[in-house]
């Protein structure tokens, strides 16, 4: 929020746009932690797209060519009903599937497991439990769950470690999320919980569930099974499901 407010002030202080240098200097003067990563013309005459990288991740704003006006919000293409801003942000926040340390995730396979996705999940997150119920409706999937206990749930780290230390991690996870059955056993085995937290911070994942598809697309929050099925089928159709 502070970042967006700072950028909104950009409209009041940015001098007439004489070039990219002025845009970068103006933004750095208002929000030092944000940096301009790209400036480009849009399909709208006189409207420039400015890509920023700040504490909350990539952001896209728009300015007039003279720099006297700033627009923060979604740019829509009426004829095609496309949200051009959302498309750009989806591209900017893509995660390379091959960069994910899948060995640090709980793996659950259903059917032939051909369709693959990863999810950052907290054992005490209500929407994560709803998501697991939706996952149960899906066939031919491989789900990689990165145990990701949030600070707001003080017992989540213990439960995450209990799952990881279980002989059958996948079943222990499903029993916990679907039946409320906390695994018995120990929590002092070698586990990737801290590594998962560091990975999530790097990817700027601040809520759960957070899904990553094999094509790099991110899906924040809970989604029903039919929508997730459609997204995964779209990846298969386009031949981009290169997950391992």
C-alpha cells in the first residue's frame, strides 16, 4: 500500500517527460526501493507503460508521454475484453518450473500424474483445506506441496514438520488437511520448512494457498477444481507442460 501511495505521488512531482532518465530519477526520488525495469509505448496513443519492481513485487503503471499524468489501475482492451495489465503482470511474475526444488515438496500422485502443479500450503490455513478438497476431485495430476507455515498460525511449523517426518508424507498431509488428523511422531528430522519459507519469500508469496503451474503461471488463492482443470488442460493443449 505504501508503495502504491508513493507511486501515486509520482503524478504530482514528475516533470515533463524528456526521456527514460527523468522517469527513473523521479520514481527513485519518491520510492527509493522501487526501480524502473522497463518503459515502453502502449497501443494507446500517448500512453506509456512503466514496469516497476518494488518490495511487493512487479508493478505496472502508465504515464502520458509528457509525464504530467499517471494512471494506476488495469488497462482493458474493450473489443477483445482482455485485461492487458493482468496479462503483463502474469508474464512478469512467472516462475520457471525447473527452478523449483521439487525434492522439498510433498508429492501426491493421482491417476497417471501427467498434469503437474505446485502449491505453497499452510496446514492451519482454512482455504488450503478447501483447496485440498478440490484437488481430490481431480484426476491424472501430480501435486507438489511446499509446506509453508505462516506466522499467523503458531502451530503450523510443528504440523508441517510432523508431516515431513512421517513415513508416508503424502498420506500424512491428506489425513491432516482432509480429516484433521495430526500425524504422530517426531519433528526433529531433517526437513525443508525453513528452505520453503526462504523460497516463498524470494517468490514474494505472502498468502496461501499459492499455486504455480508448469508453464510458470501463478494462481494466488483458492480456486475450484473445474477452473484448475481447465488451466491445466490448456497447458497440455499448448504443449507447454514440461514439468518433471
